[in-house]
C-alpha cells in the first residue's frame, strides 16, 4: 500500500511541475523587451562626460580612453607648457592625442576660472594675463631672459628654445613660429604684428632643417686651411656650435692635431657627404701647419729625462707617459685601465686600452719592460667577492662564479659552467692562480 501511495505522490509532483513550466513560457511571450539594451561591440569605449583637463590625473586620462603611457605623456606635456592647459588648441598639439580623439573630447572640455592659471611665470595682475610685447622684435635674437620677461615660464622658454634648435637654430618664418606648441592662439594674436620674420617658410627649408644635423644654410665663399680653424671658424662655415666643437676635438685628439688628407675630413661623422662636397673645392691642406701641429702635440722623445728602458710599465706614471710624448687622454686611459686591472699581465693589454695613440704606445712597449710579479691573482674558488665584482675581466660573471663555486670548488669546472667565449676564458686565466 505504501509503495502505491508514494508512486501517486511522485506522479502528482510531476504534473504540477509541468503546469508551472507552461505558465512561465506563456508569460514570457507577453514580456516587453523595449527596454532591453544590447552591449555595444566596442565594449571598451569609456563613457564620456564633461571634464576639466587641468584637474585630471593619470587615472582620469586613462578613463577617457588613453593608455597608461599616453596618460603619462599628456601630464608631462602639461608640465612643459607651464603646469596648466590654457586652451583647447594647446591640448590638440599634444602628439599622443590624435585628431579623431581630440574631436571626440573637444565638446566636453571645460576650463574653470578657479583652476585655470596664467601661463606666465612673471604674471602681472595689471596686464590681465597678456604678454608684454617689447615692440618689434626678432624671436631668433631673444635670450631665455627675454622670453621670460615677455611672460613665459622657465619651462616654457626651455621648450621654445629647444623647438628653435630643432628647426636648425632659427624660427625661419612666422608660419613656423606659430607652430610652436607653447604659443597659444591668444599669444599669437598679441605678438604676430610685432614679429620680424618672413610670412611663409621657404621651399628649400627641408634641406637644412633635419633634426640630426642642424646645419645652417651658409655658402662657403673662400679657401681655408682646416688645420688653423678654431670652433668659431667652423661655425662660420655653417656648422652648429656643438658640431664645430666635435670637429675641433676630432682633429686635435683623434688625428693628433691636424687633418692629413681630405679623407680625414670626410670621415668626421658630423660632416655630411653633402656638406663635404660643398667644402671640398675650398679646402687647402698646408704641409707647414700639419707639421707644426704634430710638433706641438708630440714632444721629442730624445729630450726625455726618464730612462724608459728601465721603467716598469706597471709603475710608470702619468707624468712619464706625457714626457714620452703621449697626450693627456692616452696617458690617462692607460693609467686608469691599469688601476682597474690591478696591473698589466702582458703588453698586449696596454694596446687594447681605449683612446690611445697606438703607434706611439707600440714604441714605448718596445723600449720599456713589464714586471707582473706583484699583480694580484686569485683562484676562482677562493677569490674575494669584491675583487670579482670590480675586476674588468670578472665582474660580468661574478655572480655566476660565486654561485657555481658552492658546489663545484674546481676552477676548470667553473669556467666550463660559465659557457663563455674562449677569449673571455683566456683573459680570466691571466689573473687566476
């Protein structure tokens, strides 16, 4: 009887469940779906609302759809323009904000009077935030102080002058000056009539406005001896101050005082092939100035007071190297490298030293002896950690050596585990017991 009872109850439960299911389906057929919103395919698009660009931090810019790196760049740009954005146009000039993104954000930008600061470091309340224009002026001749007196902050002036250098040392035209992102449209309206520059950029501007060269467009008109020109002389040939300094240093240090051939001049990396071809017809290499410069840079060895045949290369002094004829750069490099090594083990190491006059050094090596008996040497398994980490031949593998020698107290096994190039092993062995 109980079995029959339970079967009937189970059947009744199934019938009730079916009735409820039918009711739910019927109810859903009459549901109103007019308020249902589907997720847009561009689910990552941020919800935009009105905002003050000057009150946003990195997270705020990220919420507008910018990446972390872009947000950081925008904030750095804000610092460059004086710490506050003064106009929408100024924001538009930030290179990480595309034209499409700017058009999207522009209607939502609000500048609150309570947060909008003046862009001038030397703000004068009586001037109502206007620039102080000094009458007619040539912006190429304005110093940092002049720009600040006009009303720009120190950071803004630095950016303006950097932009001038980018153009090749001159603003070139009103058109180019107007493109400087520091100068807002309001600023330009005040200064335009006073700017003494041509209206339009010349068609050949690209020939001398490359960021990598900054060479001004000057024409060489007379012959010159490259071995008697100082920095100002090279600048008069159309090179920037930095380029002229590099050329003089290249001649005096790398070439020991003088250009010997046209190829010597051509090889200087700041002289472009085009510039060299322009200079070439006017270059006059004078043998007397070449010999004079060499004589001035290299004292005669025969006048030396030191007996270099008895002077140990591991104890030779800076002054003695100068006495032999090396310049200060070569002598300093040799002494510095020897100190880092703790002493030379062979003469070839001296020739491997950077920034030396190898021809003259070889003459010294042929005369002077080398005693390496007092040079510090160690086994890899017992070498002090500080010595390993400071020695030029071991420091890049020091941590590995310290790790491997815990379980492999054998120098040969440690060298094998390092898996270095054979030449590195050879250098290490010079200082191993």
